[in-house]
C-alpha cells in the first residue's frame, strides 16, 4: 500500500481539487477524477492493482467512516465501539476484541458521528449531547459526547446480518438442539405466546426473528420496535418503529402508542422487539384479548426473573391495577419463556424453556420443558 507520506500529499491535493467543485460542496463521484489529477500533479505512480484500494481508502477517509470502514465491511463484526481516543473495540464472532485503531483527536470522532447522523436529520452538540439513530442499512448508531461522556466522544455501531437467521441456522450454529427448535416451532404454530429473555447481546432478537419464520403465511403480523431489526418472510407484515422527539421536544412516538395503533390494524399476531417499560401492560392486554401467539423479548437473568421483570414493567404503566390483577394477566397471557445466554466463547445458547402452569397460587408456577 502507498506510504503514509504519499497519502498525506495526495489527500491535500485531492481536498484542494474537490473544494473547487460545486461551490465548495464536493461529491463522492468526483473523487476518481480528483485522485488522478492529484497523482499527476504530485508525480505519484501507483500499480494498477493498488489503484482501487487507494481510491477506497480516500473514499472512506473523505466521505465515509475512515478507519472504521474496514471493520464495518467485515461480515464477522457485529458491533464497533469507539471509546474516545482510548481505542476501538469490536465484537467479532460474539467475542470482544481490541483493534489497533486509535483516534488522535476527539474532533475526528465528532466528524464521523456527524457524517452518520446528519443525513438522518439528527444532530449532536452541547444542547443534544446524546443521539440514538438507525442507518438506512438497519444498523443502530448510539453516540454520546462531553459533557455527558467523561472520556471524549463515544460511538457505538451495532450491525445486523445481511440475511436474517432461520430456525435451521440456529440449530446449525448450536443455539439449540433440533428437538428444542422443533418444540419452539410447534409452539409458534399452535399460537402459544412466547417471551424470549436474556441479557444484552445474548441473541434475543435473533431468536425472535427465527421464531417468526414459523408464523403462517396467511397471517397478518404487526411488528413494533425501537429500531427496526426484525425481517419476517410473511407477505402480510406491517413494521412499525418508534420515533424520538425532535430538537424542540415534540413528535415522539413510543411503543405504547404503536401498540394501540397496531390493535386497529387487524393483526393476527403482534411482535414487539422488546418491552422495556409501561408498554408491558399494553402487551399483556393484547395477549389476553384475542392476540394469542404474540412474541416479545425482555432483559432478564432467567425465566422466572423475566416474569418478575414484566410484572414490574406493567406496574410502570400508569394504571392503578392491583398486583394480583397484573399477575393474573401474565399467567393467562404468557405460555412459554425462552431464556438465552451468551457464553464466554461468544456463542449464544438457549439454556432454559419454561412453561407457565396456571394454578391457584399468588406467584408463578413454571415447568421446565427443555
């Protein structure tokens, strides 16, 4: 590859040439011509085999995500984490790794963040030092800058597989056995309501999407998510996504509002990417009023803990219901809890499947089925 000194000389010449175009608003498609002119003026000769690689390097640096671009082209990388100027980490094949990439100047990271969020109509500055957005390819971007972040700008990009995993893929990858997957597929087809629980990055959404493949093609499905990740194969799917408030603090649409809207769309099933708060109460009401077979996920440390979490979140719904009534809705609404964990080797595995047994007690009776 061309030496660092040569690339610096070429970059200066390219930037000067691009600034002359379009009233100082350079375009990506002008780069090849500007690079050829810069090579001619600087008397730089590059082997034909390296020319495209050099062009891509300048494209990443001047219009893209610079040193992060190669990481995002790696299909094995699912998450990129920029910890200010202290280094860049990635999750590759389910395991965290430190890369050799370091940004010398916090302003470089700010430029990358602005390149990501500006086309989405979002901004990040002292007035709004935190932004959460979804890129056109479905990747999720989360950025936070000082004064909230004490170590400079922090950027996290979560990528998703170009092809969603099917039940067969989960068996092949060792997430669960063939017998376990057959049980879950049968449960979905029997319209049993399933709650998938687990910690951060344990594969909950991946499993939820795979289970969605078992939903019948003639069923109408409405999906509700904070950031659209689910990609179901059925032809009659309506995907809804929450919206953050504008800079003025208006226009927000939360999961609860979307759940109420979904009930007016004649859904056979409702799939909620994750319940995090008071929307759990609305989800339970949907499960108990003719929308059996719905699917959702929740953060939890185990199957029983997942039910307690849903109980707590339902109490946050702002409706003055007694605890006994909420517990009864959970017992009548949820059929199976699938708990998933990520091991030290990075592999995600389903470690527990529990069935709710309706009884006369005040708590939850669970029966392990796998």
